[in-house]
C-alpha cells in the first residue's frame, strides 16, 4: 500500500533546476551573495511587495537575527502553540519567553491575554500566524503601540497569505518566513527576513553576513545567515509554480471540508476574516486526546501518517517557565492533527482518509 505522509516537498521539473545548476557551474559562484541569490531576493521582494527582504539559510536563524536586530531584552510575550523554534530562538537570544493562551477558534495568540502579561521587563511580542492563519493583527499592534513594544511575526507558514489586501509580511517591525522543504514555497532549506521598520534594515543586512563591512571591516556583531546558489536555484524554479501549488492544495482542502466539516466531533480552525489563505496545512481538532490517538493509530495502520502539530505545548520545554495558565492551548495541543496535504495527493486518497477518520470516531467512546 502506497505510503501517504503528512506532506511531500514540491519538486519542479529537473531540467529547469539543471539549467540553474549549469549557470552555477559557469559562474563558479557557489555562495556569498551570488547572482542567483540576488535574483531570488529581487523576485521575492516583488512578490511580497517589499523593498527590504533578506534571503537566509533557514527560518530559525531569521527569527534569531530579528530578535538580535531589535535588541530585545528581558521578557518576550509569545504563544505556546507553535513550532519549537519560536520559543527556542527567544531563549537562545537571552530573553525569557512569557506564554499567554490562544484563541479557541483561530488557535493564534489571544490579544485579550497579552496586556495582563506585560511587565516593566517586557520588550516585545513574538506572535505566530498558526497554520498560515493570521493573528489578530489589529489588536496586537494596538497593544504594542500603547506599551512601546516591538512586534515580530513568525510567518513561517504564511508565504503568499494576504490580510486586508496586504501581504502578511508587511505587518509588525519584522516578519520571518521559513522556506524549508516541507513548506508551501521552499528552497530546500531557507528562510527570509522582511523588515518593515527601516531603522533596522542596515542592521539586519550586516548581521546576516558575520557583521561584515567589506572584507576587512565590521559594522558590528553578526552571524552566518547566508544561503547558497543551489538553494536559490530551487527557489527560482518553485516561485513561478506557487499559484498552481496553492490552487491544487485549495481543491484538496475543499474535498476534506466536504467530508469533515459537518461532523460534530471535528473542529476545523476558523480562518480570520479578510484573509487570502494559502492552504499550507489542513488541521483538525478532535473531541479529545483519546479520539486523536485512536484515529492516528488507525490511519497509521493504513500507511497514512498525519502529524500532531503542535504537540506538546511549548510551555512544557525544560528550558522555560512552565507555570503558564494556558488551558486552551493545552487542550488544542492534545486534539490537533494535521492531515496529509501536498501536490500529488489524490482526491480519492482524501476521501479514503476521511472515511477512515469518520468510521473510527464512530467507534470511539465519548467522554
């Protein structure tokens, strides 16, 4: 039986990639801000409607550079319902992650909980657009302005998303993308930093490259955030395909909706209004953890491998304060399951996955 993973990386026609590889061979320029990196950055700037985008080696280093560039200190308010890199980057840069709960319908950070968590040590909010679903941006930015806080959006899942007819990356002081192989748009490994506060543009530019100012001088502290020509080549191949990728994923998501949206034991997170969504994931929340584990076991037995994404909550990491009151995030973490979604997945497979889920839920005892 064919294995169905939670996702598969999109790969362009190999001949297109080989054309770029030939250019790399001809130029003998492999890294250090080569011509393909510059070309990809220019195309991404155009796509994201920004004048300030930096292609880097991954989304984690993008977040770390963002935190360092904004000179964050002390406490950073963030979400416990995200990938580990959101929290680990905060701690790695010497700050304390302060968790507040999430909204039950969108699964993004709850602005109503943010203000009460602010202290005289708070320097910023790092909020994740979960599964590509935007945070309550207006409320977050109103709080940030009131209290003089910086805002970083972890938009790792959000490539091609628009909110209120603006690219999602245009919000906050800085937004970051991940271009990992499993993402909607990928460069095998990679990420991007989008700077919306131009005061930090130059700082990010030199931080990405060891702090260099030419070959023999340095502006300041930096790290190795560069990416290679080979990764840029993959991005240049994939970017023209993004509309067709989203179209296919949208069709598959709508097929899932047809079978699952009316079942009372399944919650599908709400996409925020005024959002042009990218269909990066297809998450569901089951009625309890026991149901999730039963469904997961049954799917696995059929060679189908969804993912518990995100589990456990980040407040349970052994390098953070785990005294946070986050009942909604803890509940969602135990019930959330991302179903297979990728280019090449068939409508018939989606139907089969849904039938297995629904059949198993009927046999699960209700608490």
